[in-house]
C-alpha cells in the first residue's frame, strides 16, 4: 500500500483544524473588543459624546457619569470649571530649605554642614583626582618625582676626556691624519656605545 505524501497531512491539518481555530479566535477577539468599547463609551460623560461643533457648557454634570461615582445618589451636583480648581500633582512644588534660622528647624547655626573640615566650607566641591589634602601625593613618591623638574627634551652626551683621546691617538688606535668620527671612537673602544647626539669633550 502506497502511503500518501506528507503535504496531504499538512493540508488536512491546515483546512480541518487550524483554520476553524483561527476563525474562532478572531471572532472572540472582535466580540471582546466590542464589549470593551461599549463599556468605555458608557462611562464617559455625555458631553464628550456630543458633536465637536456644539458649544461647550461652562459646567459639567457629575451625575452624567455612569454609576454615579462622583455624584450623590439623590441630588444633581454641578462643578464649575475655573482656573482656581486646577491643581498639580501632590508633592511637586516644595518649599525651599531655609538654613540658619535657629536650632528649632534642625538646620540652624552650621546650616547642616557640621563643624570645620573640607565639607564644612562654602563652595565645597569634590577635589581633583590625585589630590591628598595638600601633602605630597603617593604617585609622586612612588616614581621619585616629589620635587624638581626633568626636561623631557634634554640631550644627554657621553663624557670623553682629552687625556683618554690623546692616549688612543698616541697608541695608534685612533687615526691622527684625518677627522675622527663617532664610528672610529666606537670601533677603537674609546666609547662604550654609539648614542645620539654624540660625546662631550672634557
């Protein structure tokens, strides 16, 4: 018996099972959204459901809200819309801190700064990185830079005495009939190494 191909089962599953489920879910979502919209419209004031071209009244009837949450059950109450009825959120605008107005406020005398010290001074700011209160910082002691100045562009010369140079010439290690170069000094062993900018005759 030849077995049916795989796509046959897939088509059967798609048509007879998945499609009805999708249709039921869509219908249920539309039904719930319609119920939610009707409930929302029923709770809004009657003024908001009128035409936008109609003139707005100067007073809102709180009893127009469904359920009577903002109105009494027996009488009709009106609420005048005025500027003095507007209020901000609570604890938004706070009074400024008044310091130095006596010990009863808790911020008198030292005004909350305590006694002396760096944090007790006016204009106190965080010190710069590496500042240790005026003493020599540790990074200077660590690298031997607690005092003085070292020129980073200074040129260092190797010292060469004239007596040593004369001895090398008399013994024949250096030529006496031409100009003596740095290479000659290094080859003869008069100086230990070739280093810029050269040697200094002493």
